[in-house]
C-alpha cells in the first residue's frame, strides 16, 4: 500500500527566489543521488514541480509546491520505500533548509 511522505520547509525568500533555488537544487540532486534514484518524469508548471521517480526497483510520484513562505514536498511511496521514509524526511528537511536559507 502506498504511503505519502510530506515535508514542509519554511523560508523567507519569497516565491520567485525559492523556486529558483529549488529548480537548481533538483538539478544537483539528480546528479548527487543518481546511484539511488532515477527521475523518470519531471514537469514544472509555474511554481509546482510534478515528478515520477524510481528507487530500489520501486516507483514513486510526487510534487513540490513552492509558496511565498514555505515549500511543500509530497511523495507517494510504495510500501518498501515507505520503510525508509523517516530517514528520507530528515535528510530532505535538512538539505532543503540549507538550500532555502537566506544568504
């Protein structure tokens, strides 16, 4: 049974700057995690990214919504990947916070 993983990261950048940073971060993550995750489909519509990915032979789908004061990642994970959700949620939160820190 599929389970959602939701991570909400607050920021003070405004929607346009946060979207720019998320776009760049997704591009870097694609290379950094290429051994573990394959992005099959990626579609940006304004400030929302919809994607499909595979890891460990399992498919997942999700979205990233960039708002004025927060970024919300939601991924529907199959049962096997859901077992790693807590660790993934922690890493995504940490990396996302670093990415969205005001500099």
